[in-house]
C-alpha cells in the first residue's frame, strides 16, 4: 500500500478531496520492474495504470522491416496506460521497462468500481486522466509538425 | 524673426547661382513629365513658376496658377530622401580576400524649397539612419554637407495634414534659410528667416533688404492660416496606442480588399527607409559587389524566413506599414514616423487615405469596447 | 549643418573601426566540423582587425561575397578573447549552403557583434534551465560554456534538448561530457522513433514538464523553432515561472543586423537591436499575433 502523499502532486489526483484520495490509495501499490520487463503487450486486455517514479518505459510496436519501434518513452512523473478506461479496453502498444523502473501501480478494476459507485469521485478522476492525456496529445501533435525539419524538405 | 530679410524673385535666382558657385548641387522643384519633380537646378529659371497642383486620394494633376509663385505646389511623387538615402547605392566590392567600401565622392548638396513636413522627415531619417548604435556613415556624410532652404507653406494641398501631425506648416529647426513666398499684384518676394551661421553667410552675399514688421507679420500669418486650411487631418488621439490596440481589428481585411500592395506609398513616403541588399559577381567570380536599394514592407519577400514569408496576406502587410508609421516608430525611434505630407494618399492608385483608416480604426475600437481597460503590453 | 550631425558623421567613422557599418571584416575559416548532415560549425579568425567580443546570444552577419549575407548566432565559448568566432550554420538556403561549404583557409566577411545577449550575468546565484530544440542548441551552447566556466556562480544547471533524430543532435560529444558531470542535468529527447536509440522519445516539452523547479529561483533560456519556444514557455509558465524570467531568442529576416534596413521588426521590436534575446513578458503577446 502507498500513502496519499505519494499520490499528491500528480495531475491525476489533484482534484480529489482528502477522503477521495484516501479511498483511491487503497487501490495503489508500489511496484518495481527489472530492466527489459514487458509490462503489457499490444492487443491484450487492458488493465492497470502506472504512475512512474523512476526509470523509463518504452511504448513500442512491431513493424515488419523496421523491427520493434519505440514511438514514445515515459519517465518519472508520467502516467502509463489509459486504454483500461474506455472500450475496446485493449492495449494499443506494448510497454517495456528499458531500465529498472519503480512505479505506483493502480488497480484499475478497483478504481473503476470506486468510480461507478461514486460519480463524485469518478468525475475528478476522469478529469485528471483527461488532463494527462491532453498534454500527451499536444506533445504528439507538436512532433507531427516536424518543427526541426529543414525548409529544403518542404 | 528679428533681422529677417526679403529677397525678390531675382534674389532667389541669385541664391541658386551663389550656391552653385560655391560648389553645391542645388536640388529643387521643376516641372517634368506633367508633374513637379525634384531635380538638379541649373538656375532659377527652371523653378515651376506659376504651377500649382490638385491633389486628392489617388489623384495628382498640375494646374496653371494665376500668379508666378514657384512654391505653390505640394506632394510631388518624390521626397528629398532620394538624395540623402539613394534608391540604389554600392556598399562594397570584394576582390580576393579584401572588402573595399564604395567611396562616394564628397558632394555638397543644397535643397531648395523643403516644406515643413519634409524638413521633419529629414530629421526623422536622421534619427533612424544616423542616431543608432551603428550609423549609416554615407547618409551622415551627405547630411553633414547639406544646405537647406526651407519653404513655409501658405497653401496646403488637398492631401496635406502636417498640422495635425505637429510638423508644420511652419518649418521646424534644421534649415539654414527659410523662405516664405508672398506674391500679389505689386510684388513677388520671399521673406527670409536665417536658421544657421552658414545660412547667414550665404544670405549676406545676396541682394536683399530688411523685412519690415508688416511683412514679417504677413509672412508668419500666412503660414499660420495655412494650418487651418489643411486638406485633411489625423484624429487627435494617441495613435500609438490605437494601432497597438488594433492588431486584430476587422479593418485589416477591409483594407486588404482595396490595397494592391503595390508599395507606392513606401516609395513616395519621405520617412520610409527600409532597404535590401543585392550581391553580384563578375563572370570569373573573383570580383563581387554588394549594393543596397530601397525595399518595401509590402513585398511578400520582405519578411522571408525559413522557406516562406511571415507576412503573406495583404492585410498583414498593410497593417505592418501603417502600424510602423504611426505606432511602433515611437517604440523604435522615439517619435511618429508620419509627417503629414499626404503623398501616400495622392499616390495610392486606389486612393487609400491613412487619416481615414486611422479614423476608422478608432471607430472600430470604440465599437468593440476595446482600449477602455488600458494597455496590457509594455510600452 | 548643425554640429550634432557633424559629430554623428565623425562617430560613424570611428564606431565601425574606421569603416562603414555595412562593410564586412575579413575572417579566415580555421576550423570546420560537420555536426550533422546539414549543420556545420565554423571557427573563424580575423585576417587583420578583430571585432569586439561577442556575448552569448549575440549574432554576426556572415557574408560570402557574391552570394549573400545572413545572421548567425555565435555558438562557441564566450570567454575566448583572441578574436576568434564560432558559428554553427544550417544549410537551408543559398547563403547558408555557401557558408557550410567553406573550407579552412577560405575568407568570409563578418560584421558584429549585434543584438542582445542571454544575460548570463543577471542569472548569477539562480537555477539555469536551458531548453533547446533542433539547431536552437547552437545559440544556447555559449550559455552552458559560460556557466560551466564559473560553475559555482550558479545553482542548478539543467539542459533539456530535443531534436528530430539522434543523428540531428548537435555537439554530441559535448552533450555526453555534460551529461557525465554530476553538476549538470542533461535531458535529451527525440521526436521520431530511431533504431539504436535507447534514450527518451517525445517532444521537448515532455521532459520539461516533469522537471521540478523552484520557479522564483529559476531563469529559463529557450531557443528553437518559434512554436517550440511558445509550447516550452507555456509549460514553464504553468510551473509558476514569471514570464520575465523566461528568455527566448527570436528571428526575423535581417539584411543589415544594425538597425538600418527595417526588416527584422516584430511589432515594436527591432530584433537586431531589441533582440534576438527577448524576455517572454515582452515577447508573448507579439508571438500570439498571426503574421506580425
């Protein structure tokens, strides 16, 4: 089990009241992964969400001819795993710990049960996830702009 | 104007001859190609005697006057900047590993008939080109050797608005001599005010007489009256703030429907100073040159950056020009960039009037309720 | 004419070393290093007269006779007092290509120093956060070199640098040296997936967002494509930094670099004189206006 203090400071939870945070803490435990550990595979049923504390996780997909391509890395402070919240509840990419990783693992089935039972908790939690997701979307769009490309290529 | 003198029409011819004799190239107005242009004068006979001008938005026509006044016109297509800040000049040439500056032969230029607006414009060019950390030495040399005979306006043109810009019709400081032309049935005379020791010296060599009190009052009064006869005026508000508040004004799209981005306004404007450079080589590539020529912010390439231009739309380019002229010039150079000469209005092929656009911007700002909270950017 | 005009003419002659503002000063290429497929760092030494020393953030106008002249920020050690200049140039057009193609022994023309500096001296005693995107790493390198030369004068030093791919990261050897130092934090990230890269993959704002900052103690220096600077500044502002403590390096077309040609205007700013380094309190509103 982790303490509410460890969850504070993450955008995921900063809209929750102290009581809500305490309830959520029941669904959180600290985990570690050895380098090279596959956290989840593309296509699997999605369960679990991790708040990375140390180390780096690579999101990757296999492309014939290119091999395993890392499309995004996540580091300390980043949230890994959203596909559990909405259908089709399946992972879109695979996730591998590139080094030793320490993270807070959220038991998402418990979180979903808590949120279903109490929308007053579910809503701020969903907003917290949305905020993290939005930041990721903006960064991804920035990468699509190819800002560092040369005018000669256009 | 104590100690003012009076020159006759013949005295004016004498002044020109005396300046030429001292080695000056005398630049002044003359009729050419159905317009009054600035050119080198060989004598006073080349002055546009009896010629006046009808100027209006998008319109400039010569007309015959009933008298023989030589300064009874305004808003010609050129300003004096061509002679201080030429439209083309060689900067340097390079042979092998050395760079040699272009050496202009020292030429002493005399300007004859500089209006108050144009005198103020010369001073503004002096701030931009001569007053920064890296002055344009060629400009500074030309200006240092200048002899200026200003002309007070008594008949402002249809596009003039120097009074509302605070630059005229009375010439401000910066002249060696200032003439106010008075012509009636009896007499054609120039009441002379001395502005510098050099002016005093030149005047002392001419046939002249002292001006009496009535003549001085008449000359001064005629110029003061001109302030009330301007063809138009700029709204009496803080233009710098108006443009700063108007970056997203709906006016820009409206102007863009009319403005051809032809750049005439920047060419005729006496304070527009932007230049660009051009590099060339001979066939062997051993000898290279760089020259500088006038540029216009209406050119799409003016803002070229990283493979494209920053200001692509005509709306953004018009906004840039008027904002620089009336507003950001203050931030960059400490004054307005506009002297109220009205040339941009006369020489715009579609007759866009900078005073009307400023007025419209003010109306739009009021209508939108903006500008009431005060500036939110640093001044 | 009046006395002050004459003294201006005299000052003009004296100011630019007896020459003219637009006259390039010959410098010889004494070093050339290819940083990436389209970036070259040139080391220049004066053929005769040296220019005044350049401060980090300032730029030179580099000329190849017959081709043209462009504004390039200095990218080298600001403490060098031998008159040498280091500039990193990206081949994006005719003039930059010609400059990239010069070889040791060639002579090019240099004018400068021009513009405002990063103001490292005003950040003494504070945390330095340096954010660079792409070739923006070149104008900030002098900040790092200057700060590391007087390391005790500053608190934390953090460099966050993004590039499109590992091959396009500039100064890779130096980045590795800095990353190995315990008194500098280096976060590198690339935009596009690349084989053989086991570092971070993501936009430069991502590691930036995860930094723990003491906002009141921090000065940020941001350099790169304009949207990258806007996005990075947005992250820094959301972390509680004051806009006045964020410094960006802005760019517009320049023909003279000396405040005479009128090209480099960004609203009220003449970037050759009021920039290129501008604090975000001034720059933010201007960068938000399209086609300004």
